[in-house]
C-alpha cells in the first residue's frame, strides 16, 4: 500500500512496482495477489481523491486536465519534460536519438523509455528468485534507470535509489 501511495504522490516509485511484484511472487501467488490488491485499493482511493479535488481547465474535460497536468507535465518536451541541463537535453548525435520521442512529444515513446520498460519487465522476472539484497539492487537499478530517463540537474531522484544501493551492497543474503 505504501508503494502505491508513494507512486500516486510522486510518480517515480511506480517504477519499483514490477520488481516488488516479482519478489512477492516468489513468496507465493497469495502474496502477489495481496500486494496487487493493496496497490489497487490505494489507487482507487487516490484516483477518487484526485477526481474530487480537481477542476477542468478551460476547454478540457476533467480527465484531460488531470492527464495533461500529470503525465504531460512530466513528459512533454514543450514543458517540464525538457531539461536543457539533463542528459537528454544536452545529448547530440546518436545519443539524442534515445531521448527523442518516436511518436508525438511525450518521452513515453522515446527509445530509452521503451528499453527501460523492457528492463523493468525483465527485472520483475529476475526478482522472483532474488534475495533481499538482490531485491534492493534490482530496485536501485529501476531507480537509476528512471533517473537516466528523467534526468534533472539537481539529482533529486538520487534519494530514491541510493538507500537501495547501500542495502543491496552491504546487506547479507
């Protein structure tokens, strides 16, 4: 439940979901189902809260406003999604291709994000047999991948993966 609440308030932890679900699966399908049910329950509450507390922008529906102000805000290259100080804002040549959207203006269609999504699926598969330090390292890898996809000059998101690196490297199996 805490993972869902964190993801709904700051999208970044959502990338940990596939890995933690894979790890829950090793404990049995009952645990994976309980994990998924907790995510769903918190998500319903958060969606209701957002819908009740939001108002549509002029010319947009309520849902369109919410999508524009959340996903669009973070991924649209015409807005917050473009950081001239980050990796993709300074990329040139072949590197720039990985950060350039294939469709529209959303970085959700950039080659790096598509590769990152494939990595998350693979990491979720690996987590099914991971130890606790292994789970921490896979979680850190997801955090590092999300940071590379959505780089900001302040390294704000380092606080999301650094503790998992420490747990993974210093933990005992």
